[in-house]
């Protein structure tokens, strides 16, 4: 198959490289010439484990290439994927679809022969209809079919998620498009993931429903964690106790500082806007968004309380800034709100993250950045774990204790065992545990 991928950001680049690895010939397109230049030189603009080798191998084998020339990449392609960003629109929280529609217009002009146009970007219900209308208006003669095929991969585990998905949701009622999509995903048949064929609108909504449900699960366990703290229960044990019930499932029940990242915050917001517009408000999702938002500031208050009610003039060491480990992504990271609150209350914040500091620097001008995990701790009044990188689990806690001015650890990800930390003489505050 000849596949064109429009948008060489996170979803586009990972999907393009994986499709090439399946044996298809893939052209990744982006209108950012400097990004395409870097990709052509073999530089990967994002941090994602394994992606650099995957790209290099497939470029070498001539199955993967990069260009800014969308029109020529569309000509001759059997499938054109749209994997551009759909950020929150300023002001109203709706998904901003301008990049999707701009891609649709350019595709329309270059179409030749039957082409399946596949929306991989996360888009509100009805976007496929609008893409189809735009293309039809520009090219009434063209032979094409618009399909929805949302992406469920997680940052940090993107390649594995792409190659071993729990399911592939494909929204189309057109038998010709169905055949093309089945062929594209045929290499997955060894692992037998269900190709779940549904209507286009159903597919679009499925993606939002999945993310909103997961965000709800996290928010639920976070509130249970608060209750555990008040009642002397242990949230890890509660999570395991409920998660062993197959109807609930054990994943996404890890209490922490609230969800962040490039998807959950914007997708929950976009979904609840759609619900309001359609007269079917999603009150649970509305609450989830509000609870998660307030949780980030509550985490800063937890740190302040652990230091006796004030952080004015105190030095605080933060380990982990990215919204989760194994990524350099700072989008909607809980660390942003935590840093703002602590610095706003007069603390001097010193931080280290293994991958995200280049992204974090411009977002947190008040923070002093360090190039290793130990130096922010030196002379600090407390150590706060914000992101659960494996490297932080392996810290030498005796050394940490020597470096800290006062032996206080606030662990917002529950990466240590309370007994281990306390026996070393730390005051240890975690989430939802005694
Ligand atoms: C998510 C979805 O998992 C993925 O299917 C979708 O395509 C994009 O959004 P991602 O944003 O990469 O992926 O990260 P994910 O691992 O899902 O974590 C999202 C946030 O939830 C992170 O801030 C993480 O720390 C938090 N989280 C996750 C918890 O606080 N507790 C959990 O148990 C799980």
C-alpha cells in the first residue's frame, strides 16, 4: 500500500513509522520545513523510546520518507491519513479543527484515483462529514471515501501500543474503504486484535468516550485517595481490591497528582462541549474536569502543609516535570500548576527531569534547573516526587537524607514504600496512604 501521513507530530510520526514497518510505503508530510529537514537528517523531534531506530530502519529500506510537498504525496496514495493537531480552541474549549480542514482542502486538489482519506486526529463527532463536504465541494468529480480511525496509543509506549493494540476502531460504511483499511492493518492479524468496524460518527465518539472514561477512572481513585487519607485506609490496596474485579479492571487506578498530557485534558473538555451543544450534557465528565483541575493546586497545598503551613523562603526540590515518565511532553503537566503555586507562595523551586527540561524551561522561568537528580535536593527543605521516572525509584535514599536540610519527602506518585522511607528517618507524605 502507498500511504501518505499528513502531520509529522506525535501521532503522525509514530503511525507513519509503524505502517512503514508493516511493509507499506509511507510518505510523512508536514508544513513545518525545519521539522522535515531534521527528519530527513535522521533527527527525531520528539522523545519516544524506540522511535529513532524504527524511523532509521524504515528510511534505510526506502519505505519511509519525509516531505513538505503535500500535493505530490497525495498523488498515487491509496490512503491519506490526517494526523494533525486538534488543540483546544482558545476561549471556548472546543477542538480547533482548522488544521484538519486545511489538510482536507489540500488533499482535495491533489486527489487522483480512488483514495481513502482517514482521520486519525481526535475530532468531534461529525468532522468526517465536514471533511467529506469540503472535498466534494472542491472536487465534485473525485472518487474518495472518508474514514475515521482514531489512535489510542500512549506516549512513552507508543510503538508497542500501535503494534499490539487492544482494538483498532474503524469508522466507515463504504465496502471499498473497508477493504483498504483491512489491508493496511493486515500485518496485525498475527496478534489478532479486533478490527472494530463501526459507523463514522460512532468511531469519532468512541475515541472521546474512551479517553473520558479513563480520565474518570483516574479522578475517581484520586478522590478515593483523599478519603483514604482522612479515614486511615490505603488507596493502593483499595485500587487492587476493586481492580481484581474484572468488571472494573486494575489499570488506570493509580492515584496521583491528577491527569495531564496532550489528550485527556483537551479531549474531556471537547467532549463536554459537544454534550452541552447537543443538549445531552455529560455531567460526570464536567465534574471530572473540574475535580482534576483543582487537584493540581491541592497537591501544592499538600507540600505546603508538609512543611508546616508555609513555604516562604524555603527551598523545594522537585523531581519529575513531564506529565508522565518516558516522555519529554510538558503539555498540561501537573508540575506546571504545582510550581506556580509553590513559587507564588514564596518557595525557591529547584528541579530535575531526565527528558523534559528543554520544554519546561520557558514554561517555568521561576525554577532553577539541575542536570541530575541529587543536586536540586542539596540544602532543600523537602523533596517532592512529581513524575514517577524509574530513576527516582532507584535513588539512594540515605544520600538524599544527607543532602536534604530537613528530611521531608512528599511523594505524589507513591513510588516508595512508606515503611522503607520512614525507617530511614524521613517524614513521608504520599497519596492516599497513612
Ligand atoms: C492517553 C490515552 O491512554 C491514550 O489511549 C490516548 O490515545 C491519548 O491519551 P497519554 O496521554 O499518552 O495517553 O498517557 P496515559 O498513560 O494515558 O496517562 C495520562 C495521564 O493520566 C498522565 O498524566 C498519567 O500520569 C495519568 N494517570 C494515568 C494517572 O494519574 N493514574 C493512572 O492510573 C494512569
